[in-house]
């Protein structure tokens, strides 16, 4: 199969990968220059894509397509990123811009949607691809700086009427709780994310990595930290429970940097809380799995979607 | 079109209707004899179906099919009601039993699923049938003794992997709250249903009808009652918000006896709470509508599903 390029564009870092057959062949990682504005970031993406190719012996015209995962809302029909607050993008026609810079077909997708597709195509959810004759429902909960979610039914992403379905981080799971980035209170994200833990510890945003949290816990950690982490596990369990109650998925994959660093440790508590808060039948029939692909879930999913879209052009 | 029979089987009452072209032509309503056991109820259903025909000049063999809506979990492949606690049914092969009693094809469906289909085929959701080329997501929240829910995508019910998707009454919306019938705390049903209000007022279950609650409110009502009703509206808004955040539907229909009696009065408060708790974009793109069919939503949906299934036999 012809190789693809895949970009995982975040508010702090930008990763461009050369991908073939569901494997990352090379990877370039830089700090996102949000200060350069939408077009500046597009230029940066194009430069990283070229760099990911260097050393591969491939030129851009040897690439089938470029999949770009963005932390925001994508309108596929017009190739527009409707909003991506962390990038400062609003109604940015990213597809056309990137296609003109790269000269290859570009496919945009929301990053957590891409992550779910990556796990489905090559990771933890792969076993649920082959279930014939049923519309298999699957879900993803990606926990990092924030909490993102995605839903799939019968192999297709469930995007909802406005493209915002699966915003699992903003389901309300508590009456009050700390204020969320979205301005409301009681969202899952405000109680169970890396930033929720930073906030509970009075740290500045971005100061505490998930890996650092894991290290601190290894050295026993402070009471405050343990309390915040255990609160996160509790509410992630409530989140899983509500997904199970509402969508009754065959499996839920837990990914993102926070789960990568702490997933093994937190899974028993998450499941305990999920059991406490969901219908026995729904949860019994649902596998709750950690990501198998880690950071590669998003770019591999973006590449998979880009390859799949070529057939539809 | 050949007429159909439709049954709305509840834990307290049983309604059998003769239906043609989305209209109820006759209706028989009796108290469900749960004490007679599963087969006894089946016999009662068959008797009511025959009574619904009397006076129509039709015999059973003039009926295309019988749609039966049950308050429980249906396994379509085997025609089994897996569980329906209010009926005392467990793993009851209701389809075969009823087909042998009636001599006509019988189609089972969960009652709230049937209600959503009824509103979609003939009621408030009908305008969203005709949206071409899109997988239109729709949702129903039926509030009565309990709270039931259902989801639809592209004209098909979303039943989930185990058939229990859309159990919106059991999403957790509060940290504590009164105990729910399911044994857990904080479920929407335990905070926003007729029984939740009875419980808040210290009344015995079944003592306060939704119509009576409306009457009492017309006469100003007690402070306790007003508080319980306003709590219900608040949490129904949280429920709508979470449905919007997770499923991003084009429309949500609010039905059931409680909404029939109090919907007009409560809708502004429900919407206020929904706005407070959901993403602006998702809610802006979602119509929240009261049921247009009232009690007929469930039998009309059951009849519609029965007619549709004939093509698939």
C-alpha cells in the first residue's frame, strides 16, 4: 500500500508521521506555534510533513494522502475546522490551505475520533471489527489535558447532527465541582483530567505532566495528590457507566496521555466505580480496555481515515 | 393498508388498539393481571386484542400483524422478553406464545423504543424523517412512573450491544440523591419522575397521578410539591443536556404521562436547565419537543414496527 502522512495537531505540540500499513515509519515532533496564526500553523504542518519524509527516500508525490487530526470541530463537507479553541482556529478552511501547501489530498478529523478509529483499525478495538451482521457500538474516552470522547456504530463514527456527538468530557457528572474550561461546573473533564489534578493541587496549567503524576504516586505522593487522582478514577468510572447506560457499547477504550501514564494503576478503581454506577447487564457485556497504541492511536487513525476517503473521491 | 393490532403492555394497565394508517380506530384498556403469571398475561393480551376487533367487522385473519410494546428488554432474534420486572417476566418467549394464541405474526418491542418510533412515524419527530443523505440522530425521554429513553439513528433504533442502549433514566446526574428503583443513587429517574415526586412528598407509590400533580399546582400546591416538581424539571434539563452532549441529536421528544400532564408548564424550566448544562452548539441545533401523540405514541409505534417487519419475513 502507498504510504501516507498523518498529523496529530495539538495546542502544545505537533506530530507528523510517515505511516504505512498501520505502522509509524518516522515521526517529527515540534512545539505548535499557535502565535503564528492559522496560516502559520498550516505552514508549520507542511514543513513537518516534508521533514517526516526526509530520509525515507520518498517525495510528497509518493504519498497517497495526508490525514490531519485536530483538537476541534471539523465540517467535512467544506473541509473546515469550525472551532479549535486551543489553536485559535475558527472557521478555518484548513483542508484547502493544506492541499495547496502539500499538493496531496488532505482529510481532516477530530483528534479523538481519529484515536478511536486508530484503536479500531490497529489497536485494542481490533477484535471488535470482525463481528458480522451486527451494528457494533464502540466508544473511546481519551484523558489528557482535557477529556475527549468518540462513538462508533457499525464501523462508522457517530458524529451527531452538528458533528459534536461524543463530547464525553462535557457530560455533567456532578452537581457542582470545580469550574470547567467550557465555563460550566460538574463536567467530567473538570473532575478527571490532568488539568483537573493540577487545579486541585493549586499548580499552574501545564506544570504537572501525567508521567510526573505517576512518579509522585510511586513515591507515595501527597495526600492531596492521591485524593485528586482517586477522584479522577471515581468520575471516570461514572463517565464509563453513563456511556454504558446510554450507548451500551461492546467495548470502551481508555486512551490519552493520562491513561497511558496511569491507566494500569487506575483501572481497578475506574471499574469499581463503573460497576457501582451502571446497569449490571450493560457493563457485563462491555469490555473496558486500555489503549494499545498510545500516542500513535491518533495519527494511525488519521492515516486510516485518509486512506479510506480516497475510495470516496 | 391492512389494519394492525397494537398492544401497550404496562405493569398496571394493558391497552390493545386496532390501528390503521397511523390512527387508532378502537381501544380496549384493562388492569394488567400480573398475578396471573406470564402465560396468564399473554391470554389476557389475546382477549383484549379480540375485544379491540369487536365492532370493527374484522376478524383476526383480517389483521396483518400484532405489535406488542413491553416495559422491558426484548431479544428480537428469539422473540423473548429477557426481563420486564414490572410484569414479573424473565426470559419469557412471548412472541411464540402470542402467535400461538392469536394466529398472527407478533412483533415485540421495548415500550419507549416503540414510543420513539411512533413519534417519528406520525408525531412530533415526523418532520425529521425526510432529511435526506444524513444519518439523523433522534432521542426520546419518556417520563411517567419511571423515566425511559430511546435513541434513533438514520431511521433505525439504536439498541446497543445488549439491547439496553438508551436507558436514559438511569444515567447518573447527581452525586447522591434518593435511592432509585434500580438500587443505585443519583439516577435521573430517582430525581425526575412521578414516583420521585411521590417519594419526595412521602406518598405511597401509585397514589399521586401526574394529572393530580398538575391540578395541585393549579391550586398553587404545597411548597414541598413545588420544590419536587422544580427539581424534576432541573434534572430533566440535565438529562437533555447530557443526551445532547453525548449523542448530538437533531431533536429530542419528551413524552409519557408526566410530560403529558406537566410538559407545557415545565418546558421553560427544562430548557433553562438544559442550556445551563450543555454545549451551546449542540443544544442550538436540537429541537426539544413535547409528544404530539400522547398515550398513542407507544401503540402507534408498535403497529408501525409490526408492519415494517412483515417486509423482512
